[in-house]
C-alpha cells in the first residue's frame, strides 16, 4: 500500500488587507498565523486552493 503524497504549506504573508475570498481559503486550509505549517493531501482541490493564494504561501512536497 503506497502512502499518499502530501504537501507542506506555510503561510508567509499576512491575511490582513487581502480580499475576503483569499482570507477564507487560507482559513479553510487550516492556517491561522504567519509561519504556521500544515500538511494537506496532494489532490486537485488542494492544488486549486494553493493556486488562489499562491502569493501568500510557500509549498513543499512532504
């Protein structure tokens, strides 16, 4: 059984001043503070979220 690939996503820019849709996407990903990192599955929905807020996050493969 192969382990699912995951992505490490780190918030590097503040949510303050961002459009409401971008803020909602960041919160839906589970990010609350600058520097916080979450691991999410590497699938289409996660990739779509990353694309919406790519200017605010740093992404690495885990």
